[in-house]
C-alpha cells in the first residue's frame, strides 16, 4: 500500500475545497435559519446518520445535484447543533421573573471594575440538587470580587431575568450558596496567572495590566478610565487577544522552529496556538483567530495559498459548529469583519493607490488599518452608535510598536528574579507601555472627533454596498483581457 505523506493529504483536501465551501455555506445558512425561526426539532442523533448517507449517495449523482445535497447536509448539521442550544435557552426562559437555584462553572475570565464583577456561567444545572442539566449560559453581575476565576464551580440563588445576546438569562447580584475551585484545576490557567505575577514584579500598574492585556488578553485589571478611552479612540481591539496578537506570536514561533525543519515549524506553531487559546480562553474571536492561523499554517506547509473568502467561510462554519450562538455574538462579527478588511479590502486599496507596486511600511500600515476600520465601521455604528475619526491615526502610532510591547512584557515574566537583566527589561517595558498610555489618553480627550448617531439603525449596513463596489472594481480591473486574434 502506498504511504500517504502529510503534505499529500493536505493537498488532497485543498483540491476538494469547493466541496467543503458548499458545506460551509450550508452550515452558516442553517445557523441563521435555526436562530430566526427557532428550529429546535433536529435534536436526535439520527440526523447525523442522515447527513452521512446523503453525502455518500451524492457521489454517484450529477455535479449540480451533488452541490444541492451538500448544501442541505450542511444546513442539517447546523440545525442539529442549534437544536440543543435552543432547547436549553427555552428551558431557562421558563424561570424568567422567578427566584431559582442554579449551579454552573465560570466561563472565561471574570471582569472586575468599579461597578462590580461580571462573569459568564456555563454547564448549567437547576434545582436544589442540580438534577436538571441544560445547555446555555447566564450573565452574572456580582459585587466586586477579584478572587473569582475561570473554571470556579458555583451555586447561586437569585432572580432570573431575561437574557440578551448569546446569554440565555441574567442574574443581578445573586446570593452565593457555595463556591469551589477544583483541584488541580486548569493547569494552563495557573501557569498564566503565575507568569502574570512575575511580570508585575518588574512592571508597575497600569503599565503591567496593559502589557498583559496585549499579551494574554487579561483586560480585567485595566482602570475604568483607560478602558473607556480605549473605546473612544477605537483601540479596544488591541486589548482583546485576537488575530493580530496571535499572528505576531505564531510568526515568531514558526521562524524559530522552521530552522529545524518545515514540519517542526508547523507542529510547534500549532501546539503554540492551542496553548495560547487555552491561556486566553475560548472566546469567539480567539477561536476564529486560532482556527484561521492553523489553516494558514497548513497552506504554508504545502506551499499553497487559500483564497481569503474560502478561509472566512470555513472558519465561520467551524466556529458555528462549536457554538451556533456565535452568530449573534458581537466579538465574532467584529473578528471576521476585521480579517475580511485586511485580506480582501486591503489588497484592493493597495491596487487602487499603488497599482502593481509594493507600498512602503508606513503606507502598508495606513492601508491595512484603514481597511480593517472600514469593514468594522457598520457593525460598530449599529451596536454603539459612535465612531472615532482619529482611530486610524492612533492605530498607526501604536500598532508598529505592539510586537515590541508584547515581547517586553513576555521577557519581564521570564527574567524576573535575574539581577541586572530584570532592571533593564522592566525599565524598557515600562517606558514603552507608558508611551501607549500617553497616546490613548491624549486622543481619548479629543471627543470632538467622535461621531455619534442613534444605534441600531439598519441603513448603516449600506456602507457594505460601497465596499463591495470597490472590491468588485479592483477584481474587474485585474482580470486579464482577452486579446483579439488577427484574422
């Protein structure tokens, strides 16, 4: 039997990507339809068998029918995955307005500010003894409690209110009946917290909190005033670990390990991505960034390029299969919009202003930042009703030094306790992060550049029609013209 190399296997998957793309479109469409029409009767695992049968059957049919069948298969998978979530949400709804006892596990890092501590509760169990288990999650607003952490098991008693966004319900300052931190617990989380304490030995606050938010997404320690100015200036994406942060770290890891071999570069980079995602938490934006980074690495390994729109479709479908409720998550939308701006709109803008020439470093930063800002603009306007006209300028000042700020924060955690070296690293990290804070505070005071409209205005999405026109114009201009053959 012929031995199949990893490279050949990946190339085979690339050649069949059109098959995957159609299935991904079906998954995305199915998730939207399931949420809009509350389709929750595809609960039985029989539907998985049904999908497998029709996919096998489709191989012996004409291509057009095959595409339709794959589309239906993708939609059915989304219906099956959504049914459990919708069923859990329906179960929680019956308790609106009632005082209930609920057990659960804290999902993600709790966020503490002057108003208290907020966190998400998953793995829900209702009843005095937790006899009724269901899917879904709750948004909990608690008194200020900085000791709460990801993975803590809690039993709460309080009034259940109507949920919002991806949350099935909301509880305001419930009574804590019990609180337990499992042992040994999340070892990667313990490693992250240990590392953060070491970094704080060399770098003072709030500089240390800003650096750790860049490096590990730990934004709960940021002062409220600084967080608000980051939002005003349009720099919130910098303190949410996502694609930009992960791409910087993965590129460093790949360049180090590919010196051993190309496969070593792939293997250790993927391991690094998984560990980083576990440290930060399985948020929609970091899952999108992680899966997309792995796909990009696989394409690099086999020496192929995957069209950005195909990557977007595949990753969108993959994350929706993990949790179909991401379809209404703001972070999920912003993450994909930003990536689409960089990978699809950005190249179009480069061709408009530079043609076939390669722009310089500063021009590249301006175009990339502008493209990401334009693609996220309609979403931000719809949900928040505000946008800063100087966000591009602030991004241009800070983004070039972001890798160095992350690197120095990492070094601070590594060299803590080393006489001489720690003083130099701590000083450099503090000064650079202090520069970032000064820029944020300076631009944060310029509220005259803040455009404000009434939120939830549907017409803001018409901006995308202009964006599509620009991308379409660039595609048509780059399309090779057919030469007329002389008679």
